[in-house]
C-alpha cells in the first residue's frame, strides 16, 4: 500500500484514512522501532486530531512503545522531542492540506523526518498481519505537555537574545493552527510586538486555507498592513512552513527568503547548502557570493541529504516555505524561521523588505501554480503530454534535471519545473525568468497546452491555484 507522499502521510478522512489504518501504521512503526522505547505525539487543530491521536497511540502501545502525549503543538516539537527525549516523534497533521485531510509525520531518535527506506518498510509491514505484543509487554501512556515550554525556551536560548534597535509591530497569521501560542511568545520574547491574526485554534480553517500561498494571503494585505508592521509572517496549520509578506509590496517570494537565510548563516561559517529542485537562481547567486556551495535535491526530502552528509557538514537545507538549520535541529521548523527573521529585523532596525534590498537579494519574475483535474485520472496523461511538449515549446533546453519531475533550464537563465504533487492529485508548475515578458510567454504557452491536453481527453481543470 502506498501511504507516504512528499512529506509524511496525508490522506482524506474517512477514506482512505480511517482509525483502523492509523492503528496499523502505528503498529508497523512500533515494529520498525524494535517494539520498545519512548514515542512522543503532537497534534494540530484538525477536527479529527483526537480521533487519530487515540488510534495511533493504540497502535504504538500495542507495539510495545511507551507513548507520551504532548498535545496540541506544532510539528517541529515532535522532531525536538524525538531528539532530546525518545526514540520516535509523531505529529498528527496534514500540514497545509485542506481540513478533510489528516496524516502523520514521523521522526527518528536523531530528530530526522523518516527517510524513504523507513517509509517503504512501514508500508510493507502495514500490508502484513502484524501481531501485537503480549499483554505484559504493551506500552503505557503518559502526558508530556511540559515539552512545549521546554521547546520554546530551548529555541530562544539557541537563537540568542536580540539587541533591538526598534520595537515594531510584526503581524503573524497563525492559520487557526498549532502555533497559536508559541510563535507570538517567541516574537515578544525577542523584543517585537506580535499582532496575531487567525490565532484561535480551529480545524475548520474558516478564514483562509492552511496553505500560506500568495493568492490566499494577499487577499488580507489591507488588514495585515493596517498597523504598518516591519513584516508579515504566515504559518500553515502545523507551523513547519512560513510565508513572508511586506505590507506594501505583498508576498515575498520564498526563494528570496531562502537566499536571505543563506546570507545570514554563511556570514558565520562557509559550507554546503542544500535546496529543493523548485528553487530559483537568486539562491545560487547569494550562496556563490557568500562563499558556499549549493546542491539541489528532491522536494520534501532535503532532510535525507542532510542525514547522508551529516548535520555538522551542512549550513542549511531549505525548500520554499521550509528551513532546516542544523545548528538547531535536523527538522523543518517554521518557528525557528520566525525567530531568525525577527531577530534580524529588530537588530537591523528596518523592515524586512529593506534588509533584502540592502543585502543585494534580487527578486526575479516568477510564477508558481497548481492544476487539479476532473476526472482525477486525467492528471497523469496531461503530465506526460506536457513534459514531452517542453522539449521544444519554450526553446531548446540547455539542461534538464529529472531528480523530481522535469526541470528545463534555458540559455536566457529562465527555467520551468513540472512535477506531480506528492500530497494532492495536482500538477504543479514552477517558473522563473529574467524579464516579465519572457515569464508571461512561458505561462501563456504552457497553460494553453495544458488546456489542449485536457480537452483531448474530455477532462476539465477543476481548480487552479497561484502562488
């Protein structure tokens, strides 16, 4: 059974993900962990969070693991707890997926999200009839809510006290998610004034979707900007992601934020940077300028490359919205991003957009969009057609990368990536160019072809999202 996608397991409730399947996944996970040790569980605000926490806990207990329930908390807390306290960390979450989804992210005793080898082993065991441990070897359940405060205090200690030059408002949209309390605490502790939006935990995500996309966030720019903040931050539901906006210029492209992290971290020491296949040339330029080396890797699996090379040998690993800073831990952490950006803004004494300009981090024209089709089966046929068309549609590619989808790079430094989403039945497109005219040409030609292929097989574009 194929369970794991780009990052963990995310499925619709009640089909295909129900409590029985959750129990089986947990029992298989306990088996992979030798049927002993401590597991720590956090959950996000989804309406099915308690249902799946109980079902997953039952599987871990049946598999012999003592299980500690941390409670409602961001996904990064699961990685932290696994590294510092146990053998296994579990987050009951579907991250940025719609509210009818739920799922699981698993972390090993070193704080790494599970690698594909472990994921495949769990999938294999779920298909087998695993037998629970004998009555005298089942695990016990405990509460461990104190780890939320421990995580927050450790993070603040690691980031170091800021030396603020000003005390600005920082707007943070918490997506009605799990970081409703921690992120404002971090901003306030560092010296900023957090103004919270969507801060009440609510698994219906009533105001905006949990994915912090450009199109979802810029609708509220007038509200966000009403207090003239130094920057606007926006989480997804479980706070492993972070989007950033300027009150006047709107959504700041994730690649510029990744480039800023590279700038900040490579100032202190030189080394290797890992980024996902969907990142743009600004990252290459800044890493090269700061004396680092850069490698692209599979989207959602940059943690695997960090583990292969060793935390001590990596300066940072990043994907759009996501950052791994190995100094803090090998897990993706949106709250650490908040701390890093807040400290920088406070100590520089200027808005984030001005810092980007002063550090020479350019903004190239870009586009990111997703297409969902009806019927669902049409996606694969349209995808195959588009990757064939791109061999000539936008010119002769100078280089084609196939480590995750197809990335076509052209002589004018424009590029396009086409890949199938690992979490939803969608085709995702990522494009960048040096000029807006070239980007417009790319968008129009590719979208025309997508519509043509859909029409040929009597499919329709059910949903298109941008950003």
